[in-house]
């Protein structure tokens, strides 16, 4: 049951990003349906409420780094739980059961997959939005489509683009 929900949720997240990524518009009934479910996309998560204001750069960095941090915490907790199982088996003078170790690994692998299903589509979309520049034909200037205050020819953006390329490589 959980697997079916996660599959449908990730499919929804992918479908909801296709319109922006490909620059196509869905027909009206489907657009309304997707809009009504927009709260499921997880793209509303930001630090605006904490810091008062954040730049587009910060939003992409946080969206890219936070899930990696959560995945690392998951691995650390797995290590701690496995160590605790070994230590408790030594105190009770019993051998560590391989089924306990396997169950721990399965639980944390499931958490990792849920994290992957949940965050990959919105994170990938924010990363791809971060490299989508638009050139103005009248003067040749180039700006980021998602945040037109960012000049794509600036030094700051070039460093940002390299970092985003690294994150895209990691995620994909």
C-alpha cells in the first residue's frame, strides 16, 4: 500500500514538473487538477519564513543540500543502530542475529527510497530552473528565467552554475 502511494506521488511530482521543463501547457481540466494538488510537490519548502528573505541561489543550495544531509543522517542512524545491536548482543552473551542486521538495513533502505521518491522531482526541477537562462534579442543580455534579477553572464552566476552542475550530477 505504501509502495503504491509513493509510486503515485512520485509520478505526480514528475508530471507536475513536465509543463515547466518542456514549456508545454496541459489542457484546462488537467491543469486545474494539477494546480489543486500543488501542495504535494514539496516545492513550497524554503527559508523565507526563517530569514525574512533568501536569494534564488540560497533556495537552490538548500533544496540540493538538505536531502543529502537527511540521507547522511539516515546512514549515521543505521550505523548507530547496528552498533547498538552488536553491543547489546555482547552484553547478553548472544551472537548478533543476521536477521536483526538485515531488518535494520531494510528499514533504513526504505527510508532512503522514500526520501528519494519524495525529493528528487522538486529538487531536480529547482536545479534545472537554475541553469535555464533566456537571452534578450534586443541587446543580447542573458537572464535567469526563474529569477530575472540574476545576470547569467556574471561571475557569481558562473560559480553558482558550476555548483548546480555538480548537484545535478549527484542527483541524476
